[in-house]
């Protein structure tokens, strides 16, 4: 009898559930402030190394109130032999990125190592709904704004972050 491989999304779900991210009533976050929210670095490292991925973000979605501060963690594995990396975030259908408190900056990552970026979102006074942010990672790019789907130095595939405002 053949054993079928577990799909990547199922493994991610299992890792997140076992770490307690999805097993509480606080939208995947512990009871302390959102600023000091769950550290996804260990989970991201497990998933990226297990599936030989180069780029990932966590959480993939979050439900927040107006005025809340939300942390997103992005991770890049340096498998390209370069040392300068950037993260760019594009908000779908929104003017500007006034949601993003600490835009990702240049980071040096040693070959074979993982670099982590903490990105904070401040939820402004907006209509209820789900807002989508596209996250890109690139190497050897002058400005983060140059990093996008069409950049030849794009790492892996872009990631999406879904932020539901209640």
C-alpha cells in the first residue's frame, strides 16, 4: 500500500495548530498585545526547510479591529548565493501603504541561512471587509519598491496576507 505525501498546506496547518496559533479564540494570537504577538519564526523555519522553499510569511490571514496593530513575519532562505535582500508589500486596491508601520528594509543574509522580517500593520478607520496585501522578496535590488512579480531577482513565489477588518 502506498502512502501519499501530505500536501504542504496540510503540514502548515498541522504545525500552526500544534503551536497553538489556531487553537484559541484570539484569531491565532495569544492573549498578550498584538505587538508582542506569536513568534512565527520557528514555524516558518520548519516549513521552509522541510519543503525546500525560499520564501514564506505567517500568519497568512488575521482578523483585526480598527486601531489594532498586527505583526506579520516574513522569512527568506538564502539559496541564491547573494547577500542583499528586500521585501516589498503592495496593497490590493488601496491607495498607498499607510497601513504599514515598519516597511521591510534591506537585510543581509548569509548563504544557507534564514533572514526574518517583522512587518507591522496599523489598521486604519476603514470599512469592514477583507484587505489583501501581496508580499514579494527579491535579492540585489536597489529599492524595495522595485521588487515585484516581474522582477528577475524575485525569490520563490509572492505571498498573500489577508487582513479582515471587523
